[in-house]
C-alpha cells in the first residue's frame, strides 16, 4: 500500500464554477473546513490560506497553483500548527475539477507523507492514517455543501 498518497473522488451535482467557489472563497472554505467564520485567503501562487481546524490549530497553507476553475494546489503543514507551510514541513493538497454531464467530478489528492517529518505526538492528527480518514469525510462534506 502506498502510504505517501491519498486520493478521493466524488461526483458533485453542481456546475464546476460552483464547486470552484466552494473550495476557494473565504465564506465557503470557513464552513466546510473551518469553524464557520470566513477563512483568510490570498488566492494566488505564493499566497496564504489560513485554515482554522479548531482544536488542532490554525494552519497557514501556502498556495502553490491556482487555475480557475479546474485546479487548486496548496501546501499544508498539518504537523506544525501556526507555521507557514513549506516543501520541507508540508504535504501537497491538490483539487482537480472536471465538468461532467449534470455536474462536476471532484478529485482531491494529498501527497508527501513519506518525506514530511512529524513532531512527536502529532501522528494521530497529522499523519497518513488521520488524513486518509479525514479526506473521506471532507470530500462528502464539500459535495453536500456544493449541492445545496
């Protein structure tokens, strides 16, 4: 089993523009991945998106690529709350959106677990197993939210 890559895929009954808005606009991101308040997002390569993950901390993710409305990538240092994500402390999270009849195919891929060292005590919340399970739920939440 490849413990460096997580991939989740779902069909969303909403246009690609709606799904793009849900994964990139502050008021939406703050609901499906935050604590309800709009997320701070500087949506450009090199920009920072602050993800408030409640008891696990606030994560300043580093935006790597923005190609509306098809592709978004950012680095997430889930083992290092409060630290800006870099290549040496963070995984890469990618969102791929493809229009399909009557909706959008959304694929989320997270890679880099094999090369990111985790501080002691963070394995349960920032390691492969935690994210593998977490994305299963998050992708469903994004789908349900976008379909509202």
